[in-house]
């Protein structure tokens, strides 16, 4: 079900969802899967304050809702995202704008990246057209990235005299330091094929049909998994960034015990013993 501005909607499983009204993104829910379409044609889906607010509100609304099994982020109008809105950047250089004002604006974009990166559901980024600068950074916050072979990628910030500030940690986490240095320090421009070679992209499609076929295959796999187990596993993956050794193992054991003794864990083990599908798996 597609809607122009999200309110109360019903997905295919008849679960009522209350999603915020939005101005720069469009939402669709089907089969327990939320698709977020960036839709700001005047600036090629650039990230501005309104889009940041929309994305943060929607991600907050579904964060603890296990009826939403996954999220796909993509762009309308044949483009994923052209990066930060340069007109708003220009406005931040007007007389009277302080260092603190600029830092706050930039940090706000980081809040979106963190929310997307740490969303408990699986996040697929489906890239058509272009993912430039902040758009490339946003893409790197997804769990799985699918891109068109001819999609355009670049990190253009240094060519404008600014750094890819909020983007940098997510690009580094995705491709590692050597490749991150290469693409962020040289103003590199590349296609989907090269992006896959760099490790930025997981799968490539020749056209929209192929992209959506790949997306459907990933969805089928995710929907076989317990939504609570997905959330716990994603939490453990991210926890490994700042925990290690016995501290990480103790934390993992606690998370495992919580899941094992949960209703979902009991149902999952019982379904295996009884040779049937668990109650969260599509029939």
C-alpha cells in the first residue's frame, strides 16, 4: 500500500500502524516490510532539515515495532540521494551564522545516519541513479546495499572545500581505511560496478526489475528469521565496535539467554523439534 503522506495505515497482515505525516519522504508497507521513498525532486532528494526530521520521525515510530520486519530505503525520480542540500549550506555562511550553528546543522545529519545504522530491523538500501556525498554516506548505514550497475557514486565534499564529516565513520566501517582514504581524499567518481569492487555495494542489477528481484530474495530470507533475533543480532554486531574479549562474550551470553527464554525463542526451538515453520515465517 502506497501513501503520499503517512498517517494510520494498514499493512498486508492487517496490523495497524501509526506513522508520522511526512513532507519529503513517501511510505509504503506491505507484508510487514516498510519502504521509505525519498521524494524531493527539486533538489534530487538532497538531505535537508525537513528530510532529516521525516526520517528520524519514521525510524523512531517503527524502532520497537516487530510487525515491521525490515526497511528498504530508496529514492524516487530516478535518483537515490544527491547529498546535503547545498542551498542550505550556502545559507549557513551568511553573516551572523556562528560556528555553533553550523556544527549543530552538520550534527543533525549525523543523527539520521546513527538512527538508520542502529535501527533494529534489517535495512536494505536500493540505489538507482546516484548516491553522492551524504547520499553515499546514508547508503553505508544500510545492512544490505543493492545498486544499479550504472549508478553514479562520489564523495565530492573536499572539492567544495569541506570534509565528509558525518559520513566518514560509516564509509570507513563499510570499506575499511585504505579504500575510504582513496575515495574520500581523491574526489573519486565511480559506477556501481566499481562500487561493488570497493566493497560499498553487495549486489548489482542491470535494471529496476533485477534490483527488485534481488530485494525480494533478501526479503524472503529475512522473513524466515525471528524479528527479535534479528534485532538482537544487529545489536551484537554493533556492540562489537566498543566491546571485546570477555566483556563482549559476557554481553553476548546475556543477550542469548534473553532470546532463548523469550516467547520467540521458545517458539523457534519448538518449531524445529516439531518439524514445522515458526509462527513468524510466511506460510
